[in-house]
C-alpha cells in the first residue's frame, strides 16, 4: 500500500466491526490493516500453538496467513466469515509446515506420487478457536481497569492474591470482589452479544 493511500486522519476505532475494517483495508487504509492484523494475530497464532509448532514455524504460519489475507481479501464476500476463513488458512499452513518438517527424501521414492490431501479442520477445533476469539474480542472492549483485573485474576498462573491485585490497580482491598463481579458481568454481556452463549 502506498503512503498516499494512508488515511492518517481516519484512525480506526477499536469498536469497528469486521465489515468496516475490511472496507477500510480495501480502500488502502494502512491503519485499518494494522488493526485487522492486531485483532486476529492471537487467533492465527492459536492455531499454530494447537499444532505444537516451534516459535519460528508458528511465525512462518502467521506470516503466510497474513500474506494470504492481503492477497485474498478483495475476494471475501462476507466479512463476518473472516475469522473462520483465517482459521482455515492457518490450519492449511500448519499442516503444510508439519508435512514439510516430516518429509523424508529417499532415493527410491517416486517423484510423481500425489501430495496427501489436507485433512479438514476438526469441527471441535473450529468451535474452540471461535470461542477463544470471542473471548479475546470481549476482553478487548472492557475498560483498561477491568481488562487488567480479568487478566490478573483469570489468565495469570499462579493466580495473584487480591491484596496484590488491589495494590497494582490502586483499589481498596475490600472493593476487589465487587469490581471483579462488575467486570465479569460486562464480559458476560459482551460475550452474549457476540453469540458465545
């Protein structure tokens, strides 16, 4: 994309949906491209992690998937299908990387033997990955304080004691339970809006 097509004045909003992001990307808005990649980078990497790929190969899968997105985005008919499409592309890339890493070339192998077909992505993997993406999207729209609270209480291992969470967030120790409940309720409502339940 040329710098001339960059829309510096129209900074993408975090709340832009995929339809708006895709439209802006197709018009050449580099900031929208950056937001689209940022929105789905964890989704793409999560597929590579499920394949147990080492970091360098996971990075290769991410890069290949993003290149495919850049090339194929104009062909996307339904922007709401983007997450599932990205999962499928990442799945194919992971399979390709795994196959290449296991390939053993022997002197007596047939040169014209057909490539094995890519197995279809397991429906359970699709479901799990879609739910993980919905959770990431729901957490992303929480207030910074709620987002950090949820991360500290539910995503860090080992879990932090309330006293430590209160100190980092600048809250009274007695208010952590109430604040946590408010944040979880906001998260639950957002997940319902996204169709998680």
